[in-house]
């Protein structure tokens, strides 16, 4: 009895060993030429490609220049095959970075949409990302089939450093973050002068213990690359010594709790001598007195002179 094809039609007998007329597909389990065949899943193809990459790398090491050229050719073929299977870049995820840092990281990464995922040089990409001033540490992984994950740790923005008329953002090491615009970091402390950047971390760490001072602080000025002057918002000045600044800050804090100096205000406090605290009070508001008597009401209005005033020092 003739076999039935799908659809109910009977298969017509043909010459032995030949496929039915008009058929383009080989019977299951055999190739079109009659040999044994099989189909690979995308996962199997991926493993095969990785195996080929490993073999090509070993061949390159064993045979030198010609092997390296062959390795590159195999790499290209494998990358192309991966891309056809859907292993091409569709998304880049950046984690652990601020919005400002993310923009700079993506810019320097230089990857592009539909780039074969396995053609990306991960070590080169890591070096590029590490070159961004925001970045302290980075880890990059491929998330198959189409995503690149860039996990970073940022340097902490410590202060704005003003020197030579230029404002720059520095990190906790005192290094300038070139990509940062100081105008966007008005909330950071301002440190001024030559050498202020490298020493800012120490003084700011000390000042954390004295919130009363930090609330009133306007700027920290480095003097002769040896010591600090603290300029306050109200105009006062605290002069710290070159040595033992921790002890000086403790002494000032004790005096402030007893006398409320920060609340009442002062012109200058000199803490440079560990044995004596010199306090210069704020000048009182000057008095104003008239030097000419006001004319009587009987005087002619046109003859009234303009009064003059003098400030009493």
C-alpha cells in the first residue's frame, strides 16, 4: 500500500534511492546528499564557537605570526556568527555611577548598537572606563545575549579647589576630576591656595567633628602651604597653627561652648599659639551724629542747608 503524505494524498512510487519529485528537504536525521546530519541549537553553537576561540588562541601561541593571523580570522568569523544568532549589543547598563559620570563613561566606552558582543575587547574597555576621572574602580561583564554591564565605584567628590583664579572639583585623594564642572558643585566646601588640594582631606575630616564651624564655614585658605585660615560666612577668621591643628580646634570648640563665639561673632581668633588664644572682637556699629544744627521752622525753606554727618571711629 502506498504511504500517505500529510494532506491525505498517496505518495507515488519512484526510483529506488531517490527523493520524491519536487522535495527540497532531506529526510529527518539525514543530509540532502543522503549522509547523516544534525542541527545545532544556538547554545550549542555558542559553545562550539568558544571552543574554536580557545583552539585558535592556542594555535596563535604555538605558530607565531601566521597563527595570530589565523586567530584573527577565526575570531572575526565567530563574532559574525554570534551576531547572526542575536549576540549583538542592544543595551549598555551603567551601575554605581552618577548621572554626570554615566554620560562620560558611555562617551569614552565607544561601543555602538548592533556591535557583535564578542568582538568587544573587555580589557581595553576596562582601561578606557578607568581613565574617566569619576571612576575609582570598574567591573565589566557581558550579559548574554545582547547587554553589556559596566559596574563602577566613583571617587567621592571632596571639595572645590580654587587656585590661580580657576575652580576645580577634587576627589578624596586631592586629584582633580577633569570632567566635573565646579559650577555644579556649589554644595562642596571651598579650599583655596597652592597645596590646598592635597591637604584638604585631612582638615575636612577633622572639621566633621565640629558641625558648628562647618555650618558657618565659607572657605578654607591654605597659608604658605603650611597651615589653614578658616573664613566664616559672617566675616570672621579662625587662624589655625601649622602643627597640632586638632588640639587648636578642640580648644576653640571648648571656648565656643562657654562663650558662644560663633553666635555673637568676632573679627579674628588666633589659635597659632598653643598657650594663648587671642580673640579680636567684631567692631561695634559706628555712631552717626549731625555736625550742623537743624534750622528753625522760621527759616526760609530755601535757606535750609544740607546736613552733614561724620562717622565716629
